[in-house]
C-alpha cells in the first residue's frame, strides 16, 4: 500500500536480505520511502537524554527527510556513539577516491566535492583503512585499483546509486552493474549477528590503534578506540555508526542493535571517522561546511572535510535522487 508521501523514484535497489541485486525497475510508478526506523532500545538500564530516539537531519529529498540520527551508549561503555540511518530509496551513493587511499590516481571523483555535486549532497562519511592494511581490494571508475579478495567485507555501489554490504563472493559479487567496491577486513556482522571474529579477544586484527594520548609507534595501542562501521538492513536501509572508546565487539553490537543484517568496520582512530549531513537553507542550494552538521560533536573531522582539495582519503557521498522522472 502506497503512502500519501510517495514519490516517483526511477531506482533499482539491491535486495539486502539475499545479497543479490534485484532488477526492481519501477517505470514511472510511485514508490514510498522506507518506513521510518523504530526507536532503538538502550543497552543500559537507564538511558541518557534522547538515547535511541531518532530525529531527522539533512536536506529533504522530494519533501521527505532521508536520514535519521540517534545516539547509543555501547554495552559496557560510558560514552555515546552516533548512529545514522539512510533511506537508499531516496539517496544515491558514490565513492570518492583519495591520493593516499587508495592512491594510484588520478580519479574523476576525488576531494573536494565540486559545486555540481554539492547541489544534491545530503551526507558524506569516511571510507576504510589505507590499502596496505585493509586486507582487501578496491574497484572504481572501471578499473581494479587493488585486487578484490574473496571473503573480504565489501561496500558495493551499483550503477543506479544503490548499495549493498557483505562478504565478497558470497553475499555480494561482481556484475555488470557494479561501479565501485571498497573492501576492508572481514565482516563484523553476518546474518544479523556479531561474527566470531568480532567477538574474538584478538582485537588487534581489527587494525592498529593509537594510545590514549598519542599515535606514536612507540606508544602501545588500546582496544577501546575511535571506530566506525557501516551495514545494510533487511529492507535496504544503510546504517553508519561511529564513536569513541569502542572495541570491535562493541561496534558490531551497535550495528546489530540498529538492525543491520550485514556490517563491516570502516576507518578507526580519532583522525579519520566522520559522518556529516548537509541542509542548505534554500531548495537546490549548495551543501557546504556552513550548513553541515556532525553526527556527534566529538569527532575531530566535520562537514568541511569533504570540501578540502587536500583531503587524501577515500570517502562516500549520499546524494538526493532525482524524483518525479519517468524511466
């Protein structure tokens, strides 16, 4: 049954439940946005103000907000993490490649986000590790930058801007419609549950971390560190999580609590995680640092990051889909 707020979206999205891309072309037919996410139950017996309750952010897409945000304190933690939920029926994804990660450019899509794309930009967030420690590959703009690895946790973008997340070769694989694949380590969440690897006491397999006050190589790293991750829900929504003092297990638990079916870790340590949304004051206005907002205030980076020509890392953008156009 279509909702009153339905919009016409010329979109083919991926079937998150099966991991296979579905040819769900809807030619000129109205498609309702995904149902708003249900509140998340806090892990603790008492909740901080607003914990688990969603609020909308970012520019509207066809009059509908496509992104919801909330906070959760992870199990065993005492600092809030940010959780963002994205309606991929209304948003279109793109991978931007950096001079450091993955390197081997030049690339058509690299920092900064140009004005032509800032007109539709709704959100942007960080990518994964530099490739020599990502234990995975990178494919974009028609070429294999680093070989894709079977079993690696993979963020896949399709030609229509749809996305999927899963293990390469089983949950997701190469098709003619794949335009970008960003791999990073192995899955954190599979079948809606924390993986054995994420539950392992060997947290160092999830990346080298900084110490409490320093990232010097002489300083021992700590398990509870800034981390970020992303996952896909059973109805195709994309979820991003970041926060300080997180173990791999806690990051995975946050993704599961946000109803993620499959999830993966993205970048870690305080210098890299960043989820920003943009809400220009006028329709079709340019996204910029002045109208951007952080998911949580404590991140070092912010809305300005993706508009800096010097930014060397890969990142993802979420743009408003073109609505009301017949296909």
